[in-house]
């Protein structure tokens, strides 16, 4: 395998910390968390204590002021274990950066230290019942009043929705202007009229808390608006390349883990008097997957270099998101086949990998939307 050159000794020491945490505090609880539809709340505080939350946030707001490679490590180590990795990424590397980049000083100092310690969980509230990948179609409104805004509407498929203490909410401040009429707001879960709906039961990623959110005459002060009025769509487009690369990172890490457990199983499992790995079809299929995952890893690592340089563009991020998640779904499906009937049993990790993978092609913008974005560069 090609040696990765992204990480230094400090990064690898941090990886050891995250890996030890995963084995001690995550793996033993996966089945119980799946049944509950969320992880133990104390896990968030543990992650905060280990520096796993908001590592790239400036130190003055409670973060480590570190580079985003630390966030990449958290994703690579936790994404193969279910919903926690995605939940942490949403909190630390999607919600928190909105507050850093566009929030008022009041909002930054009030919320970011709480998020870095795991005392408050962040959610991103954009998708609506009729508006998923097409964010211009949102109907949630924010009507301007003398001392702020009044929000009305609903959101669906919101990661961290049940447990969130705050949500970054996209709303129309000019209903006639399509994308140019969207603004972003930080809505505190304690604000009157902000209600959390049912915890949604998903096919996979069952331990990832996902919910509906409702806003009924919620008063939001002007200081909780992110950036300028009607500029929210542009802010979202600016943040999406990093969000989509995170999905690609999780996809390749999860697929690589699925391949590793499949190779181990194929060595041990006997069929017709020899190991499953000794059959040519097994070796060729796994060799193809290993090659494709190596190619994907090199591309993702190059994209990460672009992130660090501030140069990752929307087209390249779309390529990474669509191609890596397509590969993930193909890889885990091929791997599951070698387990036979056992692969369809919930207690087997390959079954978890299989059901968890499918959502990756949907959220963050469907892969069809990714191809449309890429096609604009033709």
C-alpha cells in the first residue's frame, strides 16, 4: 500500500487516542445505541475532554486551533463504527465553522466553548419535507421585526436533531428572491416555539440521532443571524465542499474497514475443504476492491491537501463525494456476499457496514446532484 504523507507524529498520537477511545467507549455499546436510536449523552463530554470536538476552532473559543487533519482522523476512526462519527462531524466541522466564519462575537463566545466541551450539541437545519438537495425551495420563513426575526416552518432529516442545544437554520428572509433570499440563524433549543419532533427510524446509521424540527413564531434576535441578510445560500455553498469531502473521507474509511474484516473472515471460513480466500473469484474480487480503495484514498488525501491550502473547489469535492460513496456501496455489497447468510445477520459488522453505507449517496447532496455540478465544468 502507498504510504500516506498527510500526517505527522502529533497526528498519529492523536489517532492512537481516538482509536483507544473507540475500542473502550464505542464498540461495546454499538448494539444498545442502535436500539436506542442515539448514543449516550456522556460520550459527547468524553469526546470534548479528549479534544475530539471542534479541533479546528480557534483556542479563544475553546477549540484547539488545530488543522483539519485532526477532524479527518476522528472521521476515519469512528465512521466505520456507525453513526457517532457522522454526528461528531456535523457538530464539529459543519455547524461550528458556520459560527466561527459568520457568527457575531456574542454568538461565538456563548456557544463555541460549550460545543468544544461537548456540553451543547449542534445541528444543521436545512432540509425540509419538499426541499432536500434543492435548498432554494425551502419554505421556512424569517420575518423581520424591530428587535430581530420571527421564524416559522419545519425541517426534516436533521442529524443531532433530538439532542441539539442549537441549530443553524436556513430560512427565507425574502420569499420572492429564491436563493438570494435565504438567511442563516443560530436558534437556541431553549427559544420559545422551537420544538423537536419524533426521532426518525432509519434503515441504517441507527444510532445517529435524526429528527424533525418545528419553528412556531420563534423570536430570534438579530445578533443570532449569521452574516448578512439574504446571503445564506452563498455561505452554504462556501461550506459545502468541506462537508462533501468529509462524506468521502467517511466512505473510504468505512469501505476499507469492511474489506479488512472480509479478508480476515475469508481466511478463516472453510468451504469445500479450503478457505474461502483460496478461491480465485474471492481473491480477484478483493484484489479489485483493494486497488480501487487505494486509488480513492490517494484522491481523498489530495483533496485534503487542497482543504488545508484553502483551494478545494465545488467540482472536485463533488467528484470525491459521488465517486467514493458509490465505491463504498459497491465494496460493502461485494464483501457481504462472501459471508453468505451470516452477512445478513445484524450482529455481524459487515451487515452494519452494508446498511450504513446507503445513506452516503443521499445526504450532503445526492450523487445525481454531484454529477450535475461536475457537468457544469464540461
